[in-house]
C-alpha cells in the first residue's frame, strides 16, 4: 500500500519501532548533524529521528525535521511496503525474464514494460496537499524582468500574502566548513527542451539568500544535459524542487535508471500505485501532489555561474567551491502538516549506504540480463558508493573477469567506479573480509591488474583534473590455463561435511 504522505511513512516507522522522537529544541546548525551522525553509525544504521523542535538561528521552526528515515535495511524495506528489498528485486527480475532481451536497448524497453505492469504510469491531477499553502516569491530579478507571469491561483486552500523565504525552512548547516545551509534531500525535476522528456534527480541545493540557491548538478548528470540545451537556446530553464511525499520519491531520484525512463514510473511501480502529479504554479513542470514542500523557479542562461560550496560530502571530505548555475525561486508551496526531510553525508557508514545498497539489489536483474555470469554485486560502505565495487561471477572461460570490468565501466553511473574487484561465484561479496582474503590470495599484482582511463566523479578530490581519472580492475578469480597460469591451483581448505555434522550433534553450533 502506498504512503499518502511522508508523515504516513513516519507513523509506519514509529509503529515498527524504527523511529525516535527528539522533543527538546535542537539547532539546525551542526547539532542535528552530530546527533544524526552518531545514530547512523550505530549497529544496523540505528533509528530514524524526528526532531520536533528544530531551531533556525535560535527560533523554533513550525516544521519538524526527519532524518535517517531510509538508513537501515529494514527501513528501506518498509519504504517499499515489503518484507525485504530482495523480495522486490526478485519480483522485478521475474517480470524482466518474461522475454529475455538480446541487447541493452531491448533491456531498457523491457524494463519500462515491466514497471508499467502495475499501471505505474504517473497521472496528472488538478491539485493536491502540496498546494495547501502557496507563497509567491518576488526576487529583485523577477521584479525587474517580470518573471514569473501572474499565475492562475485556481482557489488554493490557503494563499499566504506574506513574503516567503527559504530562510524560514529548517534547512541544515551540516558540517563546520560548509559554505552555508544545504537542502540535502531535494528531488529536482527538469525537462528536455527538445524531446519534453522529464528527469527526476537529486542535486544538493546551497542557500545563498531568501530567493536564490546554487544548483549542484554535475557534468555527467541528465539535468546538466538539459541545462546545456537551454544555455544553447538562450532560454530560461524551468526547474522544480520538491521534498517529502512518498519515500519512494527520493529513492527513485537517486536510482540508476536508464536514460529516457521516467523515474516516476519506478516510484509508481515500487509504491504499487501511480504517482499523482500536479502542475506547478509558476511553470509547466509537474510535481507529486502529496509532496510536503515544492520550490519552483528557473535558471537564467544569461547569468554568470556562481561558486557553490564547500560542502561536507559523501566522500568523507569537503568538496571545494566550484562554479554552478544559480536557481531563482518564484514560488514555494507546502502542506499544512509538512515535515521537512533531510539527510547528511560524510565519513561512512551513513544513510546513503543503505539507499545505494537497495538500488544495487533492485537493478541487479538488469545487470544480469546483460552479463548472465554475474552472481552478485556489492558496493561496500568504505567505497562511498561507486569508488569500490565487488563482483562475483560464474567463470567459464579465460579473461571473463576483464569482460565484466569493461562492461560495468560502460554502464551508467558505473563509469565513475575507480576500483572493480572480480571474485568467483562462491565468494560472498557482501563480506568485505572474505573478498579481501581472496584478493590477496588469488592475485599476482602485475598479472591480474588492469588500468584504464575514463570519466570520474566530479566530487573525487584525488584526480589530477576534475571529472577525468584512471580506473583499476583486479581479477581475483581462480586462474585458468588460458590466462597464462601454468601451475596447479591448490584447493581451498575445508572441513569434511560428515565431521562438521557430527561435531554439531555433539556440541551444537555454539562451540
């Protein structure tokens, strides 16, 4: 059953014993981060936290702050209304196997059909709770240039005539050296000006003042591609940011969906109900009707870029200031009972580890359709997403591990992966200790390593140039004669099964 609001999800977490309420005032400046960081690093990801009295510059905000809501395997499953993420992945995998594709293009088409089997296509409605309260934001720039055009209010539930400001929201300053406050869980809606295709992504938002922010979409992101077309055409780019609503919205925004597929389709599939979308007040973009907050605006291609950052990032380091587009606010709408959702990133493990892990499980069937020899894939927390990837395969011919390395580097966000380690099928890639054991035992460094070059994560501070770097693949599988290995491969030490059974009968498994 889909969640009709973000608050409904919080109620479900509380009933499941997965939510802690913080009833005393806590500052959005650094203090929420310190508390959340300790909770995220608790065994299993700790609990979700609801700060009932967050303060902004010492004043209690009317909006509570929820954080770490997806920061455990159990909470990720609850967000999908499932017993486990594996259960959802198995169901999607079964749908995908209905007609095995012969190429990646067919796989993408089949994924679209599989998602649509639940009638998951989003649908447009006239209005929704996200418009309970509507504010127009008149920035100095919009006054001079008559932007936006006067909206058709359509009798909103509440039209608040007071000037609205981003500074009224309980937006966090996460780490001491951050360049300011950042919206950390924004779902950003953009549209291709040529094809009309929509994209839902997640790009951090730095607050500059009450009517402008930074828009940190990185070079290789779809929204950045949309932006380049608007810059080429010399047209203002409409953008909408929403927060809250169903927990599947931020998950879909971060999922590695194939280019051209609507993330709202994935969200609808996972929540077992079509996403209801409503048109924004000051542009033609659509956002979920049950979102908690919607921030509407535009990016002006005639305006120079502005430094954004520093920001304490998921790499565990601060990303330093770099120029990015400026986002101008034209309207802010929200629910009457809105809850502000947030997350923090930093030295792992953090909430994003569980979100990324769920994405890998969900899309593993897609990888297997292209590479049937893949058994499992893991992104260990220490690799902060794509820096380090473990892959297990059923190896049947020489150099198969290298085929997998090159194939994965060519798939979507896997292009950012710095290190890929390939192991045999019987190795548990979710056990880092086990992978490292086979890595050191099964490799000759010079023979079993490969270096290549390609795009790198813009956030990677270690590369000599931004967005350009090298990659390393290591074949930690058992070597075959065709791979130049001339010696006998020794067997792995294992106890006789009959002896193990006898000992367990005598002493049990606890000895």
